[in-house]
């Protein structure tokens, strides 16, 4: 695009910004740079061949057939073109030389940068020995979801390993299509580590009500094969669960291997400060970034779409205002759709000290749960409630409301 409409750059700003990662966080960074008037070179590198697309619907609307691939696009091609990017798709970053300020691509090209934004996301953990095995699926890319979708037909048998949000969403989508689903979870209560036992049990009952064969407190010891194709799983207790396909949803790995040897601190992601800066000239965005959130007084790495976009905008602002950077201190937000159940949450729910139902009730699966850490409200989660009901809790979390006031306000309501 022509950059004539952009104001002149101020002295001292980087001439060349390279963004590695062409998903939600990387695109948000590029868009925010242009929106704030940056006229320099912006390179957007993505290891997938697709224009940036939305990942959360892959395990929901796309998998159950409600959405077609075109609807996944984060922006129409014309809007991407208008950003005037040096777009490098289907080309992964393999190395970085911070002394020379260069990034090496998988095709051997070397790209110089003045500022580097790392937005490489995560990849799914795979069950040992299952890589490349026919009938074993993970859910991260459009190709992953397309391959699984092609296998989902009424009467098929699907085993889902892991009852976290990805596994639960895949199970719900499959049940909507008439698939026989068995879900295996090593924890006694799915998602209890994140949302608490009581809420975890309420969410679990939804899957049972929809006919999922849920096995908790057991682990998968092997994936059974015949002629190179998965035929089921073997559990540690000796039980065999037959399957036509297996979905593995057991967590993720931050994509930081290409940064090894760079001198950047890598510890469950790219470690960044409160400004999302990992080192002079290097910032982190999205799922790969573990940054210090001063609102909650802890480091966090969040694998949610909204956070990636907000963090990208924050990093763009700091890149263009190096003398006056602002801390990135959001109230994180995430959602999940399972069957007809809408789950929404604000704040930092993990490592909470207490969870209390402050509206509705667990039995009806229409409720709001509030979460305490120390003497402060740190999170709220709603199930089956109107969006405005949970949005009202965001400001209370943002102002670090005292827990006693949280409870008194809930009782008064």
C-alpha cells in the first residue's frame, strides 16, 4: 500500500521491525504499528502458508461444520495487503543473531531487524511415539482440524486423551456429530487445577449428560496400532478402549527452540518484563511470551486469543514510544463453547486460594464463581450467564477489589 497517509516517523524509531509469527498476536502487532502511524518496514513471518486465521473456532465451529475455512480468516486479503507488509508465509524462523540483529529463515534467507517481535505461539504436546501415526490427531492448525473433521462421521469411535479445554471442545463437537466419544483424564476432576473442583465437576456433568464416556483418574499407557493406524488406547490399569481415531489434548510446548543460543531467557516460554521486553530490541507477544503482569504480581503465559491481540497492541505502542513504555497489565479473558454451554472468565484463576459461587447455582449450570488469592479478588468465571453478567466483574478484578467487599456485594445482590 502507499504510505503517503502515514505521518513521518520520529527520530530514534526502528527502521525495520521483524515479527516472527503470523497468527493473532503477530497480526495485531503489525496492524497496531500501522494504525499508530509507523511507516518503516514491517516483516511478518509465518511457518504456515495461510494468511492469518483464527484458531479458537478450529475445535468448535469449524470442527462441527458450522464454519467453513474462509470464515476463519482474521482479515480479508485486501486488508492484509493494505498493511504494506513484507509477508513471508510458509517460512519458519530457525535462528536469531542478536549481535548482528538478524533472523535466519528456513529457506536460508537472512533478514536484518532493528526491533524483533517474537510471536511464535505454541505447538501441541504429542503422545510419545505417536507423531505421524495415522488416526492420531492434535488440534492447533487448520490442517490438524481439517484432517480430524474428515474422519468424524456418525457411529465412529473417538478417544480424546486429556479433558482440558481443547479436549473438552473436541469431545463436544464430536458428540454433536453423533460420534461415540470416550474422554480420558488422569486428574480426578477435569480442569480442577484451573477452575476449582466444584466448577470442574459441574462442567464434567455436562459431558456425561451428553453421552461422553468419561474416565478420570486413569492414564493412557499406549496407543494401539494395526497396520500403522491407531485402533484405540491402552490404559495404565490394563483396560483397552477401542477407537477409530484418537485426539491428543495434553498441553503444549512454547515455540522457542529457534531462540536457543541467543542469550534470551527461555523458561516455559520467552521470559519478558512488564513491558513485554525480553531484551533490548526484542519483545514477546502471545502464547509464547511469559511476562510479568504487575496487576497480579506474577509472571504468566496465557494461551488465549484475546490476550495475544491485546499484547500485540501493547508491544506496538511501546516500540513506538520507547521513552515512555507502559506496563502490560491486563485482566485476561477467555471463553469456551461446549454443547449449548458458554463459559467465560476474567482474571487469573490458577493458583487461587478459594472459589465461591456468587450467583446462580452449580446444579443448573448457570452460575458465576469468584476466585480469591490472598485477600483480593483475582478472577471470575461464568457458565450459562448473559455476557454482561460476567463483564461487570472485570473492573472489580482490575481494581484488585478486597475479597470481603466481593462477598458483601454478592450477598447484597
